[in-house]
């Protein structure tokens, strides 16, 4: 293959025309809106996991007080995105504690029954 057969970076033929400045701006705006919608949808899903069937998040979980800046505004209601994230972390920790308690219970019962795991 000769050097004339290989295209140079600067002389590569474009299959698509370059975008104009308004087109680039519109693409950027649309991409940013898509990103914001994805974040909004993610928060909505997280909120529904933390408060299934419209119940307040604190009903099924222990209350440990709110971290500074968590966005909680009384009566277990969380407002704002940071509050949702703090509640999600609290819920994950609560689930981990429950899992650890169940593991300990299984080990205790297996030991009492003479079963080795």
C-alpha cells in the first residue's frame, strides 16, 4: 500500500457537514435537558423506593435524627435532593444492619442445631 492510498488526518473527506453555531447550541441544550430529565427520573424512582405507596419515608425506617444540611423539614418529610440522598443512605445502612442481624441469627440457630455452614 503506498502512502498515496492512505488518507491523511487533515485531508479526510467528511461524510457529514459541520454544524453551524446555532445547531451546536441547540444540540447542547437538548443534551443538557436529556441529562436533567434522567436525573429527575432517577430521583423520582429513589423517592418511590424510600416511600412506597405514598407513605412517609420515616414510617418503615428507624429515625436517627437528620444529618446537618439534609433538607428535612419536620414530620419525617424530606425536601430537596440532598434530603432524598441522605434518606437513601440512611435506608441502605438500615438494610445492612438488618442483613447483619439476620446473618448472626442464622449462625446462632445453626450452632444451636449443630449445623455447620
